[in-house]
C-alpha cells in the first residue's frame, strides 16, 4: 500500500471521514473481543495457562539458538529441506528459487503474516509468478489490491456490499448479490479450481517443535491443507521465534490461540506436518528479518513471544476506531506498533503513539506481553533518537518550558483560562490538534493555587 | 558467513540468560461427563454427534441419512458394506468428487470437540479436507476432557501428518457472518461408539 509520508494520525483521518463505518468497525471488533472474554471465562485455569505460555516462551527466547539447531536436525531427518533467510529479500529469493527450480509459475498461498511482512506476493508477481491467496478474507483484499487490515480477520474493514461488487467484477457473481453465504459458495468454487491445478503451495507456520522437527498450521477454512496435500511442492515460511520446545506444549498454545483470537475453543484444523507426503517436496524457510535484533533489546524482547491471535487489536480503542490500514505496516494494532519500529524506527516512529496506553492489550494478551509498557518505552526511545513527530516534539518542548518555571506556569494558566472564556474560537478550531474529536473543557474561574491562597487566608 | 551462521551467532549473542521451563499446569478442567460435553461443543461449532453402539448402526444411518449421496468412501473396513471399494491409492486430485468420507479418529477432546486423526487413518492426507461431508468414528471411552490429556496420548507418537479436526470447514470473513463449508467439508457427523 502506498501511504506516502502519511503517519497514523493522517491515515486515521481518512478512515474517520466515514463516521458510520467507524462505528460499525468498532462494534464488530468489540463483538469479537466479547467472544474472547466468554471463551476465556469457560476455563478456570485461564490465568494459569497464560502464565504457563508466557514462561514457555521465555524459555524459548533464552535458548533459541539450541532449539533452532535441534529443530533443523529433526526436520532434516524427517525429509524437510530447511533454509535460513537473514532478511525479507533473502526469504523472497529462496522461495522464488525453489519455484524456479521446479518450473512452477502459478501457486496457491495460505495465510502467512510473515510473507506479508516480506512482501512476497509483489516479489513473485514481478518475477512472473501468479500468487492466489486462498484464505477467503485474504483473497478478498487481494482482489481489491489492498493489504490485510487485521492479522486474523484480513477484510474486517470491508462491507459485504463491497465484497459483492468485487466478486461481481472478478468472479462473475450477479450484480448486487451480497449475501455472505452466496459469496462464500462462489469463492469455494473459484478457489477449488486453484487448489486442483496449482503444483506448489505456500503456507505460514503457527508453531514449530524443536523436539520433533514438525510444524503446525492452524486454519478454520482448511485452505492450508487443501493447498499442501494437493501440491507437489509445499513451502512453509516461519519467523525464527515460532519455535516451541516440545510437542506437549502445543496443548497450552492451542488452548489459548483460538479462544483469544475469535472466541472459538480451537480452530477447525490444527495440522501437524512432520514429513512430506510420498513423492512431495517439503521446504521450510526460517526467517530472521530483524528478530535477532529485537532479541537483543531487553525492553522489547517480549514482543517475540507473540502467537498472532489479534486479541490486542480487537480490544484496542485506537485500532477499532482508526482501522488496520492506518498503521501502514503488515501487522497493525498494538503488537504491530511495537514490532514495526524494530524494523525501521524512522518509518514507523508514529505507531507507538497510536495508543491510549490504557493497558487493555496487555490484559488480553495470551502470552502476557507487556504491550502497553513497550509502547510507552518506544515513545521514549523515539523521542530520544529524534524521530518524534515535529508537532509532538514542539508541544513537548513548550510543555517542558512551561512546567520548569513557576512564573511561566502560573501566567500561562491564567492566560489560557482567559482565552478559553473570552475568545474560545482561538482554541476551538482545527489548528489545535487537541480539539479534534474532543470538546475543550469549560475553563475554571480560578486556578487551584488561587483558590488555595484565598481559602487559607480566610 | 552464510545467513544460517550469521543468524545463529546473532541469537547466541542476543539471547537472555537461560530460564527454565515451567512446571506442567496443575489440575486443568475435567468434565464429569466428557462425552456429553464433546457433543454439546460439537453442536456449537456446526457438527452433529450421533451416539451408536455398533458399525451396523452406522451403516443403517448412512443408508437412511446419506441415501442421496453418490460417492461415499471409507477407510474403515467395517463399513465396506455401504461404501465404495478400491478407491485408495489414486491421485489425490481424483477425490474431488467425494461426497462423504468416513474415517476413524484416535480420540476426541471434550473441551473443543477436536478429533485427532493421523495419516494412516486417512489413507490419503487430503481426504478429510477435500470431501463435501466428513464423518468420523470415535470410541466413547476415547474422549478426553482437555488438550493436556490429548497431548499425553500423542507426545511420543510417530506420524508423517496428523491433525486435530473440530467441526466442518468454516469462515466468517464476510462481515463476521458464519458460513459452513469454506473449502472443505460443509458438514461433519461424529459417530460416538458406545463402550462394548
């Protein structure tokens, strides 16, 4: 998506132009968040599960080197070819070279936020390879030539009428047809043809197990399985942080993942790929792309524990009212806002400020990532490194000047109260960033210190 | 230095001090009647539980409920009286027109109505995904309460491919409206076999 030089606030302004849609987006995601709560409350051990998952992930990060070696050796024994990619570019080249060697020019792909992060589709398409995204939501945004706006619900920003229009244009459904049942059936026919005719399939990875060398892919639609089991070549792409130590640890993560994501007790399919099918080639690409750097940042390391459930987005008051695209990064919302500055602090300097720091994201995180604390810490790093938004930096400087001098503070307070009372349009206008979406308060007649002086003297 | 060596050395340099794995979760939720719980949860996620006491009963069910279905296959020899013979060992793409596939599960899990199925129970990996309807047979005594018990069963198992299946294929990508039958089975029936 070309967002130019716009920041989150600017992009959110575009989303906020359609107020009815903002309300609908907000309510839909809150509905998903409420389903998560209901599912979590069915398990008395929910908090113990979160703690357990968090500690398992701590152990993973503290022993990642050995776990990756163990995983690689086991996977190779199982007949899986393992590749290592230092960055997005290398990841894309590896995938391309595998396809090229097999002479494949048309592929199916199931949901993978990593390939979104690496912009794999664009890379392959430039090389003349056709990529069909097979997750329904991803196929919809692909037809619309947009990136996903949510990691679990990729087209949550789209109304069914818009999807109907896209399908009419691309899949030949009747004009004006927008019934979800009808549209899904049309997509089923369209995508089945792709599954049956494509020789290579790409999938993401939810969990990879060091002990056994297998990897697990979770979907509700079964698209990863349809692709993988019908293809001659299966390429799975994963970030190095997706490792877990033992197979039995999946019990903890599979109990948490779908409940946190959509409120389901588990995804429809939790598929464990251990060996390639007879006659099939299976490749696995391990990707760093900034993860080792994040591992070295003690304050931000915890973000690597993320299992990509999206609970933090569904609960975030800013995400719900500004939409995923306003984050201009593959992973939107609170978790994306602490991952993105690691990749490029300057480009994503605005994102840690796209939060109220209310802590709701941290409260719902199934692996107990201290998301709101990290957002706050990123703000400090970004200001210190000089990447903060000019408007914010100027406001902070003015604040610093005012608060350091009692005389200036008193005078400014008095002046402010006088202006708000006598010439309110001076502050209640579009030039004042604080006035946007907010009403200015009624000015008090006197300051606290004036009140104190008066009342103490009497 | 190649990327593998580079990544590994950066990890070694950056990973924090070793922390130990936590103790296993104590006393995860147990259900007094796991079979009843399984059936309820399966219903909630769009599947149907059918209690049976013999394979004959399953065959009768197929004859009455699936009479209009053209292509019915099964990996269970006990059901060969009502299912197609010699379907195995074909190109996976040829299973596209299967109306109902009947397979067996190792066990089920009450908390989420998931059934554990490995490659040898499917014959072909694509079978439970490509069919229009899926039916699974599970023994009543092999329905566990939770996922911890489930992984206790598979912790050391050897398989090329295994999957937990919980209900029919589904999506809610269009305005959060739940639709059954995204790419895979539109319906799922689970035959719960009484203890003999």
